[in-house]
C-alpha cells in the first residue's frame, strides 16, 4: 500500500532567483532534454502518489504558463527570504487535512519517485517530524554534508563543510527532499534564524528538531545522480549528459539501433519504434514520434513531428510535420511546419516544403519549393519547380490535381489550380489555372496546340 495518501501534500520550491545560472531565463524553466527543469521533480512527485503537486513560485506568471499542461496548484512567495521563509506561504496555503508535506527543490531533476516513497516510509515508520533524503558520495562538491553525533544520529546539515584530510569515510550529502510534520512545523517555524543575507534555511529545521528532542530520520537515494542540483549552466550541461545517456540506453534496450550514442541526441519527450536505426549527428526533439523500421540520419533534425513506419530521412530537417509510411526525405531537404507527406512520397535533395499536403507517391526528386500547396496523388514535381506563393503582402495557395506532371523549372504563380493529369512544359511560368488533361508551356504559359 502506498504510504502517500490524501493527508500528504507535495511542494516544489521554485521561487528562488537562480542568479548563478547567469541568464535571463528563470532556473526552473531552463530546458533539460526537452522539458523544463522543474517538470522532472513534479513528475517524480506525481509518480510517487501526490495528486496535484504545489509549485511555490514568485509573482510572475512564467511558471503558470509553462506548466499549464500539468495538473498543479500554485502558491506565491512574495518575500525573497529563502527556503525557510518559503514555509510561511506553504503553511498559509495548505488545506486543513494535510498532516505531512514533501518538499522538493526545483533544481533536482534526477530524484526518483522510488526514493521519495522510501523517505516517506522512513518518516512514517519512525514517527519523525523531519526526514530527508541523502546520497552517499566520495566528495561533497560544496553541497550540504550531514553531520552525525557519536550515536550516528544526524545533528546538522552543514553547508560549508570542512574536510578532515585524515578520514577516508564517504560523505552523506543532502539531496534537497524533505518530509515535514505540519503540526510540529507550525510550532517551530518562528524559531528559524534570519541570516545576514536576509534568508532563512529549511535545513535549520534539523537543528530545531535536535534541540527539542524530536525524532529525525533519513533515507538513502537509489543512485547518486539523484543528488545532482542544477545551479549553473555547467551543472545543466552535466545533467543533460546524464539524461541523454539514460534515454539512449533505454531506447537501445527496447530494440532501437543507435550507431553512435556519443553523437545522437534524443529528448525525453520523443518516442521511437522498434528496429528503427538512428544514425550519427541526429537530433530528435519535442513531441516527436518515430515509427518502426525507420532509418533516421545521419545529420538530421526532427522537431515536434510524426514519422510513420519504414520512412527514411537523412541529412535533412523536419519541423512540426507529418510523414506517413514509406516516405523518403533527403539529402539536404527541409520540411517546414504544417506539412503532410502521404505514403510513398519521395522528396529528394535540396527541396523545401512548407505548409503543404503531398498526396501518395508524389515525387519531388530534385531541388524545388512547394509552399502553401495541396498536391494530389502520383504527381511528378520536376527539378526547380517553385510555387510562387507570396506576392509581397499575402500568401496564396496552389492546388495540383492527381497525376499531374510539372516540368522542370516551372513557376506556379499562386493562387493557382492545376487539374488532374495536366502537364506543364519545362521553364513555364503558369499564371492561369490549367484544366484537367491540358498541356501548357511558355512564358507566360499557354495551352499547347497539341491539346485535343
């Protein structure tokens, strides 16, 4: 039975300034493998059994907007008085049925739901008022170190720990996950010390529990990576590397062939089907789905797109588009947003497609541009074909019927309709609609005398 029930609340601390990141982006919203940094601890809380976690934020709406896709509640910390001071709006905003809270730092992306459940169990089993997660490591790397007394009871979390050079002992470092009994917190909060920098620290609750003889407990994380806190862009890059290795390993164990993991980048939000090959220099980003038995890369970027089974894409870019099965794209082509390539489409080298629908088995083997176009099945688009969709003020659509043959270097000046089975001669500039079965050629294009 899950130890976490309706008497528990989960809070992610996200109101800090994050000035050490050195950017104008607030730290919780820096991206880690396609998701905001804060989304990882939030998902860990939800997986552990917390419904509708609480985000403690500043007065700006950035977090509310960025996390609108999740079922969350928000509290505001108006005064920048540290993690200890943050407990005041939390106490004021909690429902009356809450007996314990889990507090997680927003910058700890690798904390797992299993570790959260373990510290909760330890908290309940010992009837502790304050419990926390620790990691056993060879170096503390300027993180808070847990100090013990002679009976191995924790007495302090020391932020500026001085090493004992004669000791070979491992360090137990603070991870930044705490379980706190609400009744005890209400009586202890006012005892937190206001530091010279104007902040109060949540870790001082350990000192207060020692002072009043209350029970304290802790639990070990399952993996030392869980203790990684992201405070700088260097930390973020380290986290990205750890996350990337985990994602690629998971894919390979599920039957996806990755030729060179060192040069392959797949975000946490991406899905890939079995037997697909991902070649070096490939970036799969955002809400991307790759089907089975595909061949993706090398040197390919796919963002927020759906690619069905048995497609081949190499040395190309796909953005916010849909490729049905057995589509081939590349090399050196660009499928821009809102495009849909139906089954069997072939887009060859140096071609660009934007906001267009290509029917089944359309061939665009050589350089060209199709923008704002609807193209029927079995159409051949010759080398250098361009839909002239922009008149300097507005975009216009081109419609090409099934089975049409568009000759090399044809300029289709939109708005324009080319009927089924129609043909345009090489080098034509088509400014008038072409009826089904007609052949046009010239500048401007005229109906061929050979039309019957």
